[in-house]
């Protein structure tokens, strides 16, 4: 998959920008601090996920003093062109495919499939379970439309059940009906999350040694309070009094977590920054392999500020590990004077403007 052309209008510090990129090529986006390198990557990411990796506030992406932004791309996917456009105004997203409005997010997310690695990703191990669930959910949503639909129906039922638990006199019968519905949906989601995590870890374990000099074993476990093969109703019966007291559903896939381990110990407790980076890189590239096997094409890879902490040997090792068919964008503040054994292009980014630099 490749972004062939990207257009930004009033997006962050890009007033109007339209630029064509080369398929299957590494694009080095060079610039001093605060010039718009990450903003450009954010625009590509936004078209893929319909959210930013930096903020939950849609408004903060609108250029200061403006009322809306637009991000548009021509994407090549399995030799077919896609025209994608998102306009954001008044906290709302308007989606278009070939200029036709798209109503459902599930019909848009993942058409342009991008994977990001950024320094903040290291917090995957230390941040809240919500972020780890989101990591899995976002990727599954891009891979499977059914997952998106199932997850959103779970969220709808969960909302209704919580609403029922909030009443001064709880209608236990109604709460039970919602629970029965939740259990069925939950089984499907848990199964898909588990399968996805297992296949991701198989790939990540193969890749990890390329980024780490040590012989280490990485693993990930899906943590849930519910036994998928056991009696789910019994698990809920045990916490029902507590649920009435706290007016909310206390167990379920909305509370599950993933425990990442290094040599059998939680990553958050034992891993160095370098080990965490190697782990995340292995996860992200493992993900790219899974996407390739499922769709026959690699996703677009966005590497934000990855190079700053790597020596030249590691930089080379990382680049050599990246599939030749993959279109890649790498932000950097240093001009790289190295020989690469594949097609690379260099761009200068300055105050929201981009220009290609010919060597
Ligand atoms: N909504 C906005 N409107 C206008 N400018 C914005 C907006 N949001 C951010 N900016 C500007 O964008 C610039 C930051 O761009 P970006 O985060 O892409 O930097 P960068 O080139 O990646 O820098 P670094 O190397 O420091 O990470 C800053 O100058 C910031 O003030």
C-alpha cells in the first residue's frame, strides 16, 4: 500500500500542502525541531485511523485561527486507486471516498493502512490498560470489519447495562437481559483478541533478536477476569452486588488488559528503555507481517523520531529489516549521510512546507 499524493489544508502548521510520494520507497523527512515533520506523519496516520496519535481533541489539529481542516490522499492499494478525504469542522468528521460521503467509520478505517512507531509508544507497557486494549482494538478494526461491528455492539449494550445499573431501583431482569447479550458478543471479541495476540507474538519473537543484542524471551498474556471456557454468568453473579453499589459493569472485555513480559517478568518492571524500544519495534513490524499475510500488501510505515537514539549500525539494521515493498516515512533532525541498499528520498520540512532534496 502506498500514499501517492497527500494534500493538507489548514492542518496544524500546513496551510496548503499537496505533495506526491514514491511507492515502495523510504522517505526521510528532515527538519529542525517544530517545523512540521510529525504533523505530516500525523496527517497520514489520521486518514488511516480517523484519530490522532497525539491528541483526542479534533480541534487542536485545525490550524490556529481557522475553522476546519482537510486531509486528502490518493492511496494505491493492491493496484487499485483510492481517493480518501476527511474534513473536520465543529468537532465533527466528514468522510469521503472518491468524493462520495461515507457514513460509517468502519467503511473508512483501514482503507489506508498505516502503522506508526513513535517515542511515546514505549509507554504502551506503563500506561493504562485502556491504551493496550486500544492498540489491539485499532489493529483488529483495520483488519476486520466484523470486529469493528462486534466491538461497537458490545459498547452499545455495555452503555445500556450501565444505564440500567444507575437507576435508583435496579431492574435486575433488564440487567440480566443485557448481560446475556453481552456474554455472546464478548466471547467473539475475546477469541479474536487472543488469536490476534498469539499470532502477533509469534512474529514479534522472530523479529526481536534483530533489535536486541541479548538473548531474551518476549511474551504477552491476555488478562481477563472471565474464563472464556467457564461459566461467564457465574463470574458476573459474584460481582453483581458490587456492580449495583458502583452503578457500573465491573468485569468484561472493557476491563481486560495485556501483560507484556521479558524473560517471564513484566516489561514495565524490568525492561530498560532500549529493551522496550526493541519490543515495540518487533511488535510493529510483526503487525506489518500479519497485515501482509492477510491482505497481500504491506501497510505504510511511519517512524517518528526513531533514529535519534540509535547508532549508525542500529539504524542500518533497522532499515535492512524493513521489507523492500513497504512505503516508509521517517522523521529525522539529522542529515543522514549513509549508503542505503534501496531507494530513498530526502525531503526538507520547514515551517509547514515540504520540498524534495536531490542529492
Ligand atoms: N493547530 C495548529 N496550528 C498551527 N500550528 C500548529 C498547530 N499545532 C501545532 N502547530 C505547530 O506545529 C509545529 C510542530 O510541528 P511538529 O510537531 O510536526 O514538529 P517536528 O518538526 O516533528 O519537530 P520535532 O523535531 O521537535 O519533533 C510547531 O511549530 C507548532 O506550534
